[in-house]
C-alpha cells in the first residue's frame, strides 16, 4: 500500500475529485460556522467559555435560566448530589456567579450556599490527581459552601473520583438541551444568538461528536476511495514526529539552538556553549566526526517515545578531538555519567521525567500544552545551567585546547 506509483496516485485522486459525494461534502464543509472560522472547534477552553455564557441566567443570550435549569434537573437527580430537584427553584432565585478558570477549574457556578464544580473534558484525559487537586482546592477556598462535582465529557465517561464526580455528557445533555431550545424557543431568541447556538450545535455534531451528515458522507467516500485514503493515512506524520516538531519549536523559542534531531530525539545547546565549544566546526580540528549528522561535539538531548517518560541527557559524540576529552574531564562528576567503550559516546546526567502519554499531551489546548512543556522543562533547566556553569569555569582551558588543535 505504501508503494503506489505517482501515476496510480494521480488516477485515484482524479477519481475522487469527480465523485459527486465528494463535491457535496465540500459544499457542506464550506458552510460558514463561527467556531470553525475562529479556529476554536476543538479547544476545551472555548467550549467552557460558551457553556459558561449559556449557564448564566443574566447572560446576553436572552434565554434566561433555561440552560442552567435543564442541567440542574439532571445533575440533582444523582445521589452524589446533596441537593435534589425540589431545591432547583430556590437555587435559581439566589444570586448566581459564574466563574471561568478560577483556581484552574473550568466552570464554577456559585450559589449562596452551594458550588457547582464542572470539569470539562472533550479530547484530553485526566492529568494525574487533577480531580483530587480541584476537589481539595474547592474545599479550601470555598469552605462555607457545599460542592457538587460534575465531570463533563463527550459520552459521560466515568471520572477517577467517581464517588464524588457526577457524569454528564455532550451527547445526552448539552446537545439535547440545545436542540430542544431551537425546537421550542427559536421564535423568542434574538437572530444573532440563534446563529451562535446553531453554529455551536453544528460544531459539536461535526467536530466533537462526529455524527453529522458530513461524517456519514465522509464514511461513504472513504469506502469508495479506500486505496487512496489508506495510502495518505499510511504516509501522514505520526504522533512522535508531531510531538518532536512541537518540542523543537518550544525549545527554540526559549532561546536554545537546535542540534542534530532524529525521530524520537530533540537535541539542543545553549548559545553560550555553542560559541565556546565551536560546536558545529569539529572539522576545523582535522577530526572526522563519527557522531551526529551536523558533527556537533556536545549536545543536550531529550529522548521520548509513546511511553510515559522523557529521558534527558547531555552527551559528547564519538570523536578523537582533544576537546572531547577536556569536556569529559570537566563534566565527569555530573550524576550518572557514563562512557560506552564500544562507540565512545559519553553521557552526563540521565534524568527520567514522568509525563502523560504523547497523544494526551498533543490533545491539550495551546495554553495547557505549553504549560505542560514548561513544567517538564523546569525539571531539566537546573542541570543545563549547572553544566554550562562548569564548562564556563574552565573556559580558559577549553580555549587553550581549541587553539592548540588549530595550530
């Protein structure tokens, strides 16, 4: 399947382009939708913003407490709620405050004596102890209110703390409320609000739940043109490649210089060390480099795979350059230093860092993704600084070695 000829690919692609169903799908997908126009179709934080707007009885949508009331009617029937449905009327007559991202919690609905805590998960999974942290934070910061915890997902996935968190779903709850709203009250809703809500329903169906006419057409087109699509899928970048690209960009944006990368590895060096070690110029020492493709002598490197660990190292590559031995002598006291006698690679530091699976990280929204990388990088930054400082302390020795090698 991976060895289709160019002629065969062009023939299959031409067949796809003249398929009436493909043209129909293109027309459906080209219909304007405010959420797709803004590029926020999948972002949990944007969904939380929109839901918080709908939950607010005083919101500019003009639907009053319709959405909040429907939600409470379902949630308060659960035995994990200390309230029940007969309490809804009094709740809705209280002063209600809607919070977004307060204490990092997606949606907090604050009543006079009650707190509705909603954790919104569309694509990402729970982080380690995330729900417990939110629970502890609520109990600490709202000690005078009784909490009701809700875990909102596509299909009502059970939370890790299922003894506290009530399951809710976009499929059974959110979409049902919105469809009923359009059916029963569309004549009383302002035109621009009606457009927003219909667009949001379409966005949920198309991009989140994948249960629209467009999805059915896509399945039909795939079956009719499977050979072409299987070839495309087989040759698309995988999650390791994608993560490597994003990690490289993240490190580059922090001011580091990217070195010789390869699948599953991102390598880099500080600008100061790059200049000090003449990192990309080993050939000036009349030395044949047997290491990385760009012939660097020293690099920091992060190795990653689909498992839940990063491996951070600093490494000198195989080389007969006198400078390699100087670097090794300076850094030999670093933790877990080791030299492989068979191929002359020398590593300094061998730090294992636990993390979520790569796919889970890639599913995070931009802010959460960058925040995750910041947290991971914070664990290795002290080692980078420590090694740079050790090498700079021996700057004179390094410069003398380089000078002697060039004469």
